[in-house]
C-alpha cells in the first residue's frame, strides 16, 4: 500500500522544531526510529495508538543514528525528518529530533532524559512486534520496561516470534489484557500490552529497494 500523503502544514515541515513544549500534562506515546524513510506502517501505529490507548499526543523521535543499523544507506537526518513530517499531519503528532539535542543514541537513555525533562507527562513507548522480537539486542533494553509502559503493535510475520521471545518471557507478569489499553499510560511499569490491529506490510527497506536504480 502506498504511503498516504497530503500537503503538510508549514509548522509540520519546519526543520529542527526543537523539543515539544514543557507545558501541559497528558499521556504521550513515543514512537522512535530511523524513519529511513517514514512509511504507512509508522502512521498506522501512531493513529492506532492515539485511538486505542487514548493518548493526548504522539512524539515521533527521529533518531540521529541507530547504533544497530549500518550508516551506509542511511539518509541524512534532515531527509528522514522530512519524510516523517510529510505523514504526521495531525496536530497531536509531533515530529522532533530531540534526541539530537539531548545527545542520546540509545532508547533507554533517551527515555530517562525525557522523563526528567517532562515530569508531568505520562509516557508510553510504542513499537511494532518486530521490535519486540529484536529488543534484547538493544542497550539496557530491560530498563525501558521498568521506566515506562510499553505498547506493542502487530506487524506481519512477527506475531509468534515476538510473543515467544525473551522480552515477552521476562515481562510475562507485566502483560495486560488488550481490553485495558486505555488505562495503559496510568499503569506502573513494568506494564505492557499487545495490540491486534490491521496488518500493514510497508517497510523502509522495501521502499529503499524500490528506489534503487
């Protein structure tokens, strides 16, 4: 399925918008990634998270560089930022390169710094089932589950692998039933939930492959 595209507002496409506001309360979903490029799968997770979890905002954290991905083939940060901004039209979705400002490269450290900077926000980490399967390779990955609630979204081909993997096993007792989705942000971690939804097969690697000469 081709990515949904509309003409983004000027505020959505402004390069380096800085960190989201210090003011306000509410539940915020954190959707991190390289966005190399952003695609329909990302906007699907963001929209589903807003609807199913009752979030006030979703912050798209465009990573300056993913330690687990090769630099070769990685588009410049500005280009990846623009691809995310082109999809995140909803005013409650904020595209930011705040990790560049914070100087963080690892998710656990980024979350720790964001919680300290925005103590009135209730953060929820958002990720696809593919990342739940791979998360044991992340630095200090178990700290993520101890710092914030986590919402995992179904992705094609990863359901069985994700739910039988090391992360699911370690935090088995913290898994909530899907019917508790709207209360997830208020749960004390470790607390996580698996959201079954429409499967979107879009992937950044497939998009890059189609673009190659």
